[in-house]
C-alpha cells in the first residue's frame, strides 16, 4: 500500500520525548506507541496514512499483533517522524546511491582525483535536473568524519569551548532545550576529545571546568525535552569535573539543576537535598548570588511540603543574600538569576503555600508573579512561560477569571514558539484550576487550546 503523507501535519517532537512513549519506542512495542498516539488525538486513519499501513493492520497491531520485521519498523519510524535511534534502528550509511556513484559525504577509499571526479559528476546531474532525489535521501545522516584534535591546546582552544557553551545556553533560554540539545551533545563529543591533547596544568584545569559546564548545559537541555535519565548522566559527569577543576560555584549550580529536575518530577525531598548540598558549595565559593538562587528554590520545596515557617525563612534569606551579591562578578552560569527570577521564585513558593494555607498566600503570589511577567525580557521566553502559567493559575483561584484566561492564552501562545516539553508538563495546575470553572466560555476555550497543544 503506497500512501503519501506529505500533506499530513507533522506530529510534535514533544510526543516522542514523553517517558512512556520513549519506553514503548525503545521496546519496539508498536501497539503501545499507537495507543499513546491515539490518546493525544492522533487518529487510526492518520497513523495508517503516515505509516503506509491499512486501518485493518493498525487495528490488528492494537489488538496484540507484534511487529517484528525490520523494514516495517523502519517504515513506521520514518513515516511517523520518530528518530530511528529511539527504536534502536540504524540508517544504512554505507548504502550506495541508486545511480551508482558515491554520494557526497560518504567515506570513500579512493584517491582525491576520483573524489573530485565523482563530485563534479554529481554537481552536473543536480544542476541540470538529471538526478532524482527524495526526502528519504536527505533524512539519512552524513557519514561521520571527526574533526582532527590538535596535538597541543592552550587558553584559546578552551575559550572557544566556553564561548560555544555560552551561545548555546542563550538559545536554550530563549527557544527551549529542543532547539539546541543535539548541538550541545555534538559539541561535547568534540570538546571531550580535547582531553587527549597536551596542555599545561592551568589549561587542563580550565578545560575540565569548561567541560563541566557543557555537561551542565547538556543535562539541563535533556531535562527540558523530557530525557530525565540522560539529564542525570550529564549532570553527574558535570559535578565530577567541576569538583576536579576545583570550582565550587559551578558545582553549586549543577546541584541546583539536579534539584530542579527532581522538583519537576515531584520528588520534593530529593530536590531539597540537592539544593542543600548546593548551598554548601555556594558558601565555599563565597557566591551570594548562587546562595540566593538555591535558597529561593529551597523555599519552593518547603512550600510544596507544606512547611510555611521554613519556606518563609528561606525566602527571607534569599532576599538577604541577593541584596549582598555582586552580579557583575558572578560566573556566567548563574548570572541569569536576576531580581526578576527572585520575584518569580518567591511567587511560586507563595502560590504553593496557598495550597496548604487556605489561599492566604494567593494575593502575594499574584503580586510577585505579575511583576516578574511584566519585567521579563524576550530573551528568557521559557521563564516567562512558567511565570504566566503560575500567574494564570493564581488569578483563576482568586476569581479573577477574565485576566487569568488572558494570561493562560499568552502562556499557550508562547509555548508554541519554543521547544520545551517541560513547559507543557507545567500546564497541569492551570488545567486543574480551569476545570473548576466549567461554565465559563473563556475557560473552556483555554482548556481546548491546552488539549490541542498536548496533542501536538
């Protein structure tokens, strides 16, 4: 059955990053894959169209028929837009092109004259339209050719690693981890090979610190797209290298990110331990800004545990440390934590306390989150999403329905402009608050948009 799916809307990348879906793909459990697709609104008809299967085949698979044939698994992966690696499938990089000569990018065991002849012939065919190529050709990755590593490196090479990390981190803040995670991981493959090069002890220590921060970013972007296991692996390596480099400030930042991963997964006690370990490193580094960041997040954890006294104590300390900090002297990995972030973190903590204190903290939460949303710059779009979600949720609970709906729509609109599974996950409290007002047409419209967003 030869069915084209060129006109079908692509399934959102976020669907493939969800833990249950990743587990089903890894086990090649196609029945579960199809069932999970249906749960997010992908019909059997659409699955059939995109995989080249009949609807009766789809029904048989959903009823327990296993898919074992390799070529069928490949067709399903490519048709749905699943990265083949998620199903343990490989591209045939060595396969020759249909027209015989090797394609550009293949690793040919031929001399340079022959390589140039082939490239010229290929260029001529493409230029005059004599070579038919398809999307399948372009989906195949180019043959891997590692960039040679210098025999000896100095400060300049390490600075390049640091600058690449800084640039990729800016993309993550603005557009989400899905935009740059693969680039971070690919850059790490190169950066780690620099460890083979000769260098001075001082350069080596700086390289380990640069690698630690790159793993730190790889872990954070992995977390942002829902790859929690990969996030833990990268963050663990980051912490090892930061300690080896003797940088307690970076170690504290990594522990903060470990805490945020587990706070997101509702492992609040574990998150609290990571934040507290981070404070030890931050104090060793004499970095008040990092201490303030960790205390603000510690307050959020205590609030989720319902401990008002400790939550407020941590918030107050966060403000005290922040007021003593010198942000211009802080390292790049913590400089993002501005007064706006402190207000947002405090607002989230107050909103969480309202859950166990009959709403008493809601007005303060609304005040802080409204201020942070107003002051948030466009280069931190993901942070603004979180703040808009929190503000919309609080306003619905306060009965400020019209403004809460507006904030909710703004959050959903912004989510569609970035690639972050985490932002979609964080919509759950807003959905719960909205579902308490089923008779409001504006709320129903917001819930409809959220459902469409989740469906991809």
